[in-house]
C-alpha cells in the first residue's frame, strides 16, 4: 500500500464508533487510517472508500465484497475484519491493525537471506492456501499487500479485488498501486497490479487460484533477489514483460535450495495448465526445505517428460508402444496426452482446479470409454458428480447431484445413477431428468446397470453388505437374501449373470458368479481385501492381485477363467476404487503406482502423520511416510497405533516403532483403540474383537463378539463398538461390552446409521454421529438413562473427540473442516456452544471413511493428522485387449 495521498480525514474525526488517529496509506480501493475503537478501546485499521467513489456502484460493490471476504476468513496470517458499515457517504471497514513494514519496503533494502525469506514465504503460502480452501482468489498479491511484524509474523492484506469460486472478470493493472486500467478486453475490465499479474490475468481472461500461485512466485523471486521481476517504466512495457519475458533463475542467490528454485520455476509457468496448481503444495514444499526433509516428488516433476520412468514402464510391460507420456503429480494440472488407438497411451487425469478433492468417493468410465464420471468436492465442502471427456482437460459438475457419490453409468452413456442422502438417484448428464430411484441406507460403494434397465447395488452397513436389484426407473429394490455378505456387483455383458465378492466367515474375499435370482455359483478368484477390487468388460476380468492390475479372459458361457493372467500396471490408492473399465474392456482408468515397492510398507509412501497447532500450522511429524489406512493417537498424546498393511504398528516419537501384529489379520477399515492408561489395545482381528497389551509378545484375549471398536471408557470397564444387536438389524448399532461381566447389550439400536461413539472423560456422556435428521450430525447423550439427544453440529459432522478436561468437543464438517465446540456443564446438563472452524485437514485418499484422519492431544492444543505425503496419479490406459491372451 502506498503512502497517503490526496485529501485526508483529519485526526479526531468520528466515523461511527471509530475516531481517526492518523493516516496510514492509500490505494485504488480506499484510504487506510489508524483509528480508535471507542467501544472496545483498541486501535484498528479503518479502511474508507473515498466519498468521490460513493456513487460508483462497481467500487462500492468491490469494497463491500472485501469486507465480506475478510469476514469469511479466520487465519493467523490474514488480517481480521472487525466491522463494516456506512457513515453518511463514507463506507468503511474496521480491521486488525498490523504493526510493521510491508514487504515491498523490506525488498527495497536488498535481497532477503534464504533463512529469513523461507519462513515468510511459508506464512504467505499458508494464508493463500486458506483463502483458496474457502473458494477465494486474492488477485492482487504483491509485496505492498503483505505486512511483516517485528517478530517476523506475516499478514496478507487488501482482498479488495478478491473473487469467489464462481465465474467473474479477470484482473490486471499498473506496476504501482492497484488501479483500474482503461484497457478493455472481450472479457471485461482489467483490474490489479500489472507487475504481479499472471499472463492470463494480463490478457483479461478469467482467473482462478493459479493467478495467486503466479504472483506468489514473483514475490518469492523478488524476496530472494532484491530486484523487481517484471516492473517496467510504464504499464504497457510491464504487461509485455509478463507475457514474454522468461525469468532468469540464475539471479537467485547461490544458497537458494534446488527445491526452492524448482518451486519458483513451477509457479512462473506462463501456461496455467502447466503451472503449480496449489498453494498448499508450495507450503508443503517450503516446510520440507525448512525442516530438512527430502523434497517430495510433487516438486521434482520435470516439464512434459517423454516416455515413462523405468519403474512404471516395467510395470506396464508395454513401454515399447508408449510415446509422449506426461507423468505428473496432482499438484500440477497438465493436459492429458491425446488418445490415439492403438498406441496404448498412458496419461494423467488431473483433478479440476475448482475442487479440493476428487476421485476418492468413486469414479466410473462410460461404456464407450470416452468419459470419466467422478465424485468431487469444492472448497465449500459441496460434493457433486462431475464428468470429463478424456480427450479434453475440462470437467463440469452435473446439476442436481449434491452430496453424490459412487457414479454408475447407464448402458447408453446418457445417464448416471449415484447415491446421496441415503437414496439411489438417477440424473441425465445433459442436465435433464433427475429422480430418486429408491432408498439406499448404509454405504453404497458400487453398482452396475444393464440393458434391461436393472441396477445392482450393494448397501453396506457395519461389517456386512447385501446386494439388491432395482429398476432404473424407480421402485422397491429386491434384496438377494443369499447375498448378505456381498459387495461390488457387476453385470456380465449379456446382462444376465453378475459377478460379486463374497466375504466368508474366515474373512476371505471370494469372487463369484451369481444367477439372475441371486444364487451364488462358481468361485473364480480370491481377492486380497474384499472391497471393489475387480472390474469386467469385453470378456476380460480385471483384478487387483498383490497390488497389481491384472487381466484375464472370462468365458461367459461356461463361467470359467481361460488363458493366462497378464500384469498390466502396479496399483496404488484407495482400495474402494482401484480402477474402472470400458464396456469393451479395451480402456481402463486406474490408480497406478510408479516404480517398485512393498505396497504395505514404506516402499510406497502415500501418507504421513503430521503435528499441527490449532491454526493448522505444522509443528512436526511422527514416524516415516507410509500407507496409513487408520490411525489412533495414544491417551498421552505422544504416540499412535496405525494400520499400514493389514497389521498394527506402534509409532513412537523416539523412532522405536514396533510391529504389534503379524499375518495380515486386521481389516483396513478397522483400527485399534487404547485403554486410558495406554497399556492395552482393543481391535478387530478377522472381524472378531480382541484385547492385548501394547507388546508384540503379549497374548491375545478374544472378547467373543464381532464388530468395529469405537471407544474404551476412562474407568476401563466399558467398550463401545459397532455391531448388530440382532440378525434383522439393517444398520450397525452402537453396542456396549461390559469387561466385568463379559456381556454385551445394545447402547443405541436404531434404524439409522450411528458411528464414532466416544465416551466423555468423566464417562457420563457419549458423543456420536447419526443420520437421524437425514444427514450425519454430531449428538450427545447421557451414558446412562433415557434422554433426548443434544445436537452439537449445525452443518453435518463426523468423528467427534473430547478434550481431556471435557471443556471442548472436536469434529469434522463436510469439506474436512476441523471444528471445535465449547461445552458448558451445569450439574447433570451440558450445553454445546457455537461450532468454530479451526482449520481444514487435507483429504487423504488412503484414510478410510470409517475412521477419523486426526487425533487430539490431551490439552486440545495439538492435533495429529493423517494427510497425503504425495499425490496419487490417476492414469488412463488404452489398447489393453491385445495384451490379454
């Protein structure tokens, strides 16, 4: 922000509750004054829209939008807004007064040493990542809008040009203060600061968060070099430099880490499709450099490599036929290579920039193999079904699919079925008909649609599932009573028999065929985990075999596998959705792994455990990166038990990690829970509840019941777990095991879905989630006695945890926002306060939806998060039928 100019408001002037003390600075969006809040007796920064602009509807609109934007953000490195209003012709915003100099003044004094610059850049990246998570793009990031306090704390200011996630005009401006340029484009006005604009911004094109990524790269370059990168003598020359000049990275100091050089290079790619896609990625990279950790693969990607790496080429066994492959991480949005049969191209499918997560709640390939349907969530937490043609890089959300998961294509490729709000629904992809087909309580993770308009789906509840059939035009579903422990139904080509996975009493996952009336028949294969790890098309059965995608021909007439199994690619990612196949079996979309490595161990790291504070700032890590399906923090908040490979490991801060179980007997959807003194664990071994000391040599004691453990009371007498209260239960109930009498009774048995049951520290209350209202919310109930539940969450919620002193409850909202609720106790009553957002947990495609991705320290000040270590690529493979003999 520049120094004050023009007519200023004299000290002592009252504007609402605020008394002007003196001028601070001014810019295109208003003048800023130090003012005294006479009500709360504190100094504030009072930003005032000049009276000359009071009749300018566009200026007033942007000024008002800035107030609303700042009010929606609660982040330690973004200036907080306190108030907004009008006093006569003056519109004002009262905000946090940040003492210190702006970053432009610091840069003018010379280059900032690397050791000083990186912590500042990390805070800037963190602030922008938080804004982007909230669907807000700054559009005018520059050193003048960044304050640095004497303590080295950063505050990002001036969101006057910020825009939401929806379509809007782009931004540009001059090389000095923010301004409105007289230049016009076919898109609209150019607004912003020219020397920090992205090329697309300079051209007046629509912008997204990648414009802020560009500006961040410019700022970081200028911090390290002490020079201005694109600033020229006039606006025209500045814009020309932005569009044509290639930054000279050799001017960076010799002490600049290689990873930081690459980060700047990836931020300053002129084609936004090739640019770094995420400020969160930049923050993680800087964190790794500051902490001395190995640079993650996300920033080691080289632009547009030709051919495959040796590891992936070997895994695919088709390297000789592959050319022009762009292998990149999800942190970068690179356009998939053109599809040209029969070259068997492999190309990455990137998530749309508008969403914060994709693919984790299901994806499906259209029958002709041309279009991918997938579930994705935007920054506001809204999940929808999206579609994208594989020969294009644009995707779109389908109206009417709010909360949608697990898409199922119609045979003609014109419609999709999906699950949302406990219903199976249908929508035309052109935005036409939307209808509810039937109720689908539980978790419906897979399905198949044949040419007779019959849909098969498996409704999972607790530790079992039942396959049902329903007309795609609506009606009551017909359950297959003989298939109650079954998943993943897939019609054969003739639409008569179907494939499914049956979970046996020994917890084996067996792939079988079933007749049209649901009678199981021949065993075809044994699958490792029992979720959707197979697909079928064109007479080829695709399987996950030891974390590799293999194909083998299936004779539909005889129902027998023929020929030999052929390895196609190594697999990685969420076991619910390893791959999707076209009807002719020639095309596959899969989560594949680059290079060799043990899928269950550190050879294929996919997640890491990080410590953060209440603002989401990284404090440290626990253990090495690995595939952590589940995680539970110890009662003292120092260690954790994790499930990386169907066995339990105990991770300790001193690096003495211990394998507690062997033999792969732990389901990936199951986790261990701790006794309050940290001496014992309860977990499900082959689905049966067992108890043992935290010692690999200790004996296992069977409790005699099946289920998924939830929590162990502080007095060690009671165990809450998910199980069935009787054979007719349609959903898992919250059951109560008494260690004293070794008996079980239902604690909460309803027709609804309950989960995440947690004892209060004093054992008098239980927090849990339930969909009794039609959506999953957090409730409190007394542990003993009958009482109406007390609602805690207001916008859905899952995975509650108590602070040890009982003063707070934490839970996750949609969009992975971690919320905190204060609790007021008075005698036998408890009153929850208003939920407050702390920070957003990065979505991990490894973490199962049945277990929380976080844990809290006893004092509620630190959190252990199970977050992505590096992105999981989604690849497109073509020309596979010729590989399968």
